């Protein structure tokens, strides 16, 4: 029996990532916690190597894990079939990571992509010249890179020369639809891809046997997108979610009222939506309880989903340091954010600084925090 990692104390997380059957949480102190392992599919993907410090990002694959360190190096662990945990030398200057089913990607500070692991359908063959990238995404058997000029490079299972012996894994369409311009974000599903454009439209391509690449009309006003195994989710500027593709398990049936969403996440066969009131709505397959949002359904700030797992970060209103309870230190954090140009809180944190929930952070919010956190005389 493999090790099952404890989540005690379950506080202080800044980011989460969901693999096929395991989760990772990145803490504010730069450490990583892994859980969900144990049993016949435990390949050590939860066992973060020592020293477990200095991490700034996490990514999860099918049964392997990646951690990006502040010094620009990548740490990998889990099963090493196909060499997917062997980061090529020199292991330095990385600023981003992504993990596919059995391959891995790293984005470097100079805009190049390093790829390693399974290459059975060309998923690690980064197209030349391999530079100018600003974001990466890894699907089941394919890879995507977003360039600074707004174009997308795609490689792997869609390439015809690799598909003769792997037809089940290869997608029907050869690449990014024209015009390949104006993209601001990319996501990769099992064998389909989605790109969000600056004009609010979404381009879809690749596997489409359930319509997962066919964006419904009107294809406009989208601000976020995610891809599941055979379905897709798009978040609109008005706070509604559009879902399309396979609906075998109800994964495209967004519950009513379909409004006030600020983030989406697509699992294998389920979907998650984070609402402006910090609650989560979940729908679709529930074989492993992945749509049973834990009580209290409140205070959530981030969501992530994998084929059989849902993850979320919860923060209490005013708990800015993530230690599990509001305290004087959080009030001091509020003051740091309140004063000075360019110190406004990030959009996803706004509702926690906005103590009176009127849509902005001002002296009224300061007065509330002074009342709550001021030390007793």
C-alpha cells in the first residue's frame, strides 16, 4: 500500500492542481502537499522530494507531478515511464510548467519550450524555431504553445505522420484554425484544443466526435475557457457559462441560475463554476464524489478539476495570509494593499478586501477592518 499524504494543517494554500487521481497544493511558504495516492496506482506522484521548499508553481499529469522553483529549476516526481520526470539539462531559467498524460513541458524565460517524456505521437517535438512563447498547455497526447504575437503552435497527436498506428489517439483536424492570430489563452483537453481570442471569441479544433470543438453561437464575449475529456466550458463576460460537447453524464448541463460566475474548470466528465459570492457549483459525473462540494459552500477563491477529482482553495473573508483565521496580521496586510499606487488587490481577491461588499475598496472597508481587528484596550 502506498503512502497517503496528510493534509493537516489544511491552511495556507495559494494554488492547486489536479491530476488523474491525485492532487497537489502549493502553500504560501513555498512547500507542496500531495494527496490522493495509495493503492495500486500509487507511483509516488504525491511524494514531493526534499527539500520541499522554494516552489512557485505546480502541475499534475496522469501519474507524475511537476514543481517549479523560484530559482527557475523544475523538480519532478512520480512514475518515470517514457522519461517524463527527467528534465533535460540545463534545468534552469524556467518560468512555466505543464503536464500531459505522459509528457511534460517547461517554458523558459527566453520564450522557448522544453519538452520531454512520451513522444509516441510527436507530443514533445516542439516546432522550429521554438521561441517567442508566452504560455504552454499539455493535453493527453498533444501540446500547445501561445506566442507573443498571438499565434498558437500545436504539435503531437494531430500530426498525420504519427496517426497511422494510433488512430484512436489522433485528432481529425491538422492544426489551429485560420486566422491563427489574436489569441490570449490556450487550453488542452484529452485530444482537443481551445484558444481564447482578444475579441472574446473561442477557436476549437482537434477531436470533435462529440462536438467538443464546435463553439456554440454567438461565439463572442468569452473571458475564460477550459477543456475536459470530451466537453468544453466557456465563461462569458456577463457571468454565465456556456458548455458544449459530450453530455453523457450531464457535463454540459450548467445548473440554474446560470449567472454570477467568475471562473470555470472542466474535469474529465464534470464541470465546476466559481461564483462571485465565493460559492462553487458542480455538475456532471459524480462517481467519486467530485461534484459534492464540501460544506460550508462559501469562501472559495480558486478551483481546479481533473478526470475524477475536484479541488478548491477556501479563504475566510479577511484571511489574507491563509492561516485559517482572520487576525491582526491580516489587518496589516489590508493596510499594505490599501495604501500606495498600484497596490489595489488582484481581481480574484477583491471580494475579500471589499468588506462592505459595495464593489470597491475604500475608507468604509478600512473602518470595518479597524473595528474587527483593532486590539482590545
